[in-house]
């Protein structure tokens, strides 16, 4: 059993809102955010997505004078991190930056900037490629820009475990705190990969919803007629501290991170193991790490991407390991799938569920598919005093990460 750590702050910027409060309100309404005819994907077979509701100019104004050098995914990470630090009641001007870690994951990197500069090279030649290309597209730069922005000089890491990257970042940050390597950890993930190449690639892989005539209802986790996910962008960040340190400074504790589990399927590059053996091991490891039993879990924030295979495997896993039927939600019905950022966004939403005693509904779901023996929250939020929750994150490459969180 590992020492729990306190979640003292969180920040979100998602298709559902410009901050954590607005995102939470939209998710609780079950209001899908998918929109038609994304200019970035015009002319492709799937031309809809879930976008952060701010233009690049508006994002840059919020960041300030350093935004000119940043990729879109770095901008999102900086804004979410600033909100999380403010929410924790911390001031980077006065903290000891040597003892602050930054762990910001990313699944794809700066895809928009990479594709733009590749086009310039192809059409205009090498002299017209931006000198900022490499520092913008390397996948660790979102973590680097957050560290620079906050003056955080402790460990700086950038996990890349595909769609489990955000959850991996939170788990790694927990380990840094417990090991004594830092006193504060700013952890999460970012993604801004709604680009022609990424959309075309996922479309060819058969993972995107093709409901072009019913865009707002396209993402429907655990529904019988689900046909794939809606590509999204966003960032989620939490601030973690040792419980004793948080108490000593009188910090508000939103929730406690009590356990983490991480495994690999070692099965297939993109498909989950049909028996979910790796995912089950991650779930059981997280509970053992927390000193909990399966029956202690009152809520599951599911990975729930709305893909036929992924949802079926996850539903069977939940029913098998948690047969007492804890309530299940899946935020991707509202938010779409923000790939590497999703695990951090889901972790933050799970914290809010524990804090507010409210489980958001799964958008576009009236009842789970036949054979899915799980208690999905549908149509409206459910008031429930959840004491322990788990958040699932699974990624290409067979990466499985489960976070166990408890009420403060």
C-alpha cells in the first residue's frame, strides 16, 4: 500500500469549456460538443470534431507574450496548468521551484505544426520552414513550456503512452512525490491533433464515427449502435502534494489519489486483448496499491471511446471485476476523444465527481448495449455520495493505466 497524495488543484480546457467549472457544468448536462465541418478536415470522409471553443488568437492572448513560439498543444497545457496552480492556492512567484515537478504527457505531439511545416517544405522549399519547427513539434515541449511558465525546476517529464498518457503522467507524478523527489507535482496531459493526416489515419483504421448526418450524437459510449469516436482536443492538469504538506499549509484538498496501476497487454499494436487481462491487472494493481478491495469501488470513470471492440472489452472487464455494479460514466460522449489528454481530463472529472457527489451522464446513451451488465448513468446526472472511484485509461500499444481516487 502506497501513501496517498492530495489533489489540491485542477485545470481543464476542453471542447466543453474554457476552464474546469464550465467543463464540469457541460459534462453534467450531457451536452455533446461535436461540431460539423471542421476547417482543418474539410473534404475528408469525416469532417467533424470536438474543438476547444477559443480561436488561436484568443488562446494566445490568454497566454501572453510567450505564446508566439508555442504549438497549440503547448498553449493548451500552459493554460490548464495555470488554472490548476491557481486552484491549488499556490503562487509560482514565491514557491521553491527546485522542489516542483512538471509531468505533462502527450500522445501525438504538435501535429498541426508538423503538417503545416511539411507542406511549406514541399511547396516552398527549406528556406521557408519555420525555425521554430523542431521546438514546437517535439513531444516534450508542452512539459517544457509549462516548466518555464511556472518556474518549476524540479523533475520534468513527458510520458507518451498514447491515450493513456494523461493517466500515466498523474501516476508518475505520484511516484515522484512519494519518493521525495519533489514537494509539488503539476501533472496532466495535452493534445491538439485534429489535423488532416491524423483524421485520415484514424478513419482508415476504422476507429472514427462516421455519423456525418448526426454529428452531435456520434459519440455514444456503450450504446448498441456505437461506431467509433469523435476526435477532440484539450488539456487537463492536476496539482498533487503529499497529504501532510497540504495540511500544513491549510490547502483545500479536492480528493486523494490513493492508488495507481499500469500494465501492458503485449497483444497487438491497436486492439485491446479480448480478455482484457492487461486492463484487469492494472485495475487490480491500483486497488491493491490503495489497500482496497473491488467492492470498495463506488464509481467507474470509463475509458469508453465509443468503439465497438473497446467498449465491449471494457464493459466485460467492469462486470467481471466489479460485479456489485458501481455506477459508470464515460465523458467522451460529451468531449470526444482527446487522445493523450483524455486520461488527465478524466482524472480531473473523477475528482469533481468525488467532491460534488454527482456522477455525470453518458451523452447519447439511453441504455447500455445488450449483454453489457454495467450500471451506466444516462440522461441526467446522478446524485451519489461516492467514496472511492477508479478512472480507466487504455492506449494503442496495449498501455493500461488505472487511477484510484478517494473522497477527501
